[in-house]
C-alpha cells in the first residue's frame, strides 16, 4: 500500500522529488566497508601491468606465481581474477562509481590525501580541519555511527566497528565508548567473545604483522563476521587496512593478496547477511577507499597532496534501494564527504541535522 501511494505521488505532474523524510526505503541495516588506499587501477583494472612487469620497483618476489594468480590479457579479466566476488556478484546489484575512463569521478575533499583525514571526512560528512595527521585523537565532530546510535536510541553494541588499524578506536567516535569499536591488536571483551571468535582473537597476538598498529585483516574479518552473527548490529563498519601498509612496504604482490582478501571478506560478510532473515533483502552495503595513491612505478607506494592520484577514489553502493547499474558511465562527480548522508538517507535520517555542513547523499545510490 505504502509503495503504491509513493508511486502515485511520484507521478503527479510538478510533484518534484520526494523529500527524504517522505521516502519509504527497503533498507533497514547498513554495512560500511573500507579498504585502505586501494587504487582505482586495481579496482577497475586488476593487476597493474606497469607494476607486474617491473619487479624491481614493485617489490614482487615471485613474478611467475603472481602472474599465474592475477595476470590476464584484458583489464576486465584481470579485475575479475583479483576481485571475483565484487565484480561477479556485488557490482551487479548496485552502482560502482569512480571509473575515470568512463567519465565517472570520485575524489576526496580534504587537502591531505591520507588516512585519518579521509576517514574523518567519510564519517562526519565533511573534511575536518582539525585532523591533519594520523595521530590517535578522537573525532572532532560526532560521527555518523554515533549519530545513528543516538537518533535510533540503540545500545552502544548495536552500532559497531571492527577494524584492522588501532587508530579507529578514536576515528569512529567523538565520545569514547559511545559505540562498540574493536581495532588494532585488541582483545574482544569477554562479554562479546563467541566460540567462533576465539581462535582469531587469540591468534592476533601471536601472528603479528610488520606494523605495531595494524593487525591482519584476517583477524578483523573473522571477528567482524562473528560479531555480525551474534550481536546483529543495526549499523556495522568493517575497516580493512593491509593493502595500504603493504603498498608503503613496496610489496605489490602482498597488495594484490590483500586486495583479493578484501574480496573474500565481502563474500563472507555478504553470505552471512544473505543467510539471516533479519538482514536478507533489507541491508545496503557501502564500500569505498579512504584515499588513492601514486599512478607511477616510482610513486605508487605513497600518497600525499603532492602525488597525483592520491585524491582519486571509488565508491560502491549495493542493496535493495540502489539501481542495478554496476559500473556507471556518467559525468557524475562525487566525494567521500557524501557517504555519511548516503548512510543517513537509508535510515530516513536528516544529514543536515547531523551536520549542517554535511555533503548531500549520492543521488545515484537511490532509485
Ligand atoms: Zn598510507
């Protein structure tokens, strides 16, 4: 009935677009997934020929093995080899923005082009001037995670973030403890520890990484997937990180391995969502990266305001309220500032009340 009414109203001449408040969407849950510093090159083109064929500057240790895994003749086949679930299943059920070759543009708005300024922009709807470094300080503005929890009057554990990088303990909230966050090398509190989490929770302290603040994405995903099943959050954020760190280490083989694990993570989370009557058909996924990185064989390892490519990103929105268009071939330009308002629109919440300077929702993400 409600749907009929909306269709009729929508058809009235001069009725204009329905206000977000009047809109009836199917989405009841949102899962936000970020993957740190995964370039457009890899998302849209798979293994980069420049890097695969230059082991000296890409740091690839076993070129033959890497080629067997991820090298194919066309960019389309390469991206499907690297990200088979993303391109084979998810992309068809939503929109993927940012393929610059198709004149689809997504950029960061903050002037820094590295992680915390990017995540602050994503989670607050605008660049945050106070965030100029990756220092572990709390968000200067309420985050979209905190706002959804407050507006929907949810207990803290119903809005949750499970993240590989420790600084997310500060990035995801203005007020410590206002949402559930487990990030970096951090044990899950006994209250939330399920039998399925036990091995990953313990392994994180034994199978360490080269970085003190970043645990393996496998640990994050394993804990996240169990948390999703056991706590059934209303809004869930999973932040993976290894792609960026292996990039800085100049190990392109490991970057591709981490990108492929990101794809596997999406498959795992999606399978959990589809197996649950609570989530199935009522959950939207928002997936993006926080910044780009250099385009060349010399600067691909890094990303700064001076390195071209560092501001170039991509966003995918998948779910029941999003047109099944896959990759968009439009002249549209978007920014990561629009992610917060997009999430809020799924819940029927007003992004201007959240933050008067919040960027608008991504129009292409809605039918
Ligand atoms: Zn980085």
